[in-house]
């Protein structure tokens, strides 16, 4: 039998009241991954944080809190990876130009991309004709697999 695949697509209005729902969705999905051998509670927390931050950024920056617009979140899970895509229709930004926060003079905002980059394995931002996509990947080890050293 092949690998189990989980695919969840959600479209929400660009309103921050839906952020908790998106984070909880990530937590619940992690609990359904049979092939993940490590700490599911930690991964669930990380996925909640990443989904919440990525969606909040799309709502606040791409759509300027325009409640008429929407954000699409696609979560695709296979045995070896979680692939998250957050779609928006905003002006876009240069992911490489976003610097790490200044921990000597911390600010209340501006930590979202730092958390996403720190907790996930791959982060890319792609501009397309139809909008923008923030693609986030977390690689998983199958049950019983030993980590490989580089």
C-alpha cells in the first residue's frame, strides 16, 4: 500500500479572527500523521505558530486588512514532508531582504518570518501571474528512521 497523503485547502476572509482556526487545523493534522516518529506535540506547536504567522502576514501586509479579499492556505502532507502554501494577491515582497530581528533591541512585531525560517526546513516566496505564494516545507522522518548526518 502506498503512502498516506493528507491534503487540506482552506480559503478564509482576510480577517485575523480566523488565525486561531488555521493554527488549530495545523495541530490536528499533525496528530493524524502515522509515519512521524518524533515529538508530535512539538511539531503541532511549531505548525500552529508557522501557519498563524504566515497567514497573519498575508492578511496584514498583502491585503492591508481588506475584509473583502481572501487568503488560501494549502497543506499537503506525505510520509516525508509537510508542504504549506499561503497564497495572497498583494504586491509581494523580497524574502531575501527580510533581515533577522535585532535581539538587542527587540520590537513587538517583525518576528514571524524569523520563526518560520527557524522552525521549518525550507521557505520560499514566489510571485506568479495570479498572486504570490509563500511555500514552507518541513521534512519528516518515517517511523524508525535514523537521522542522517551531513
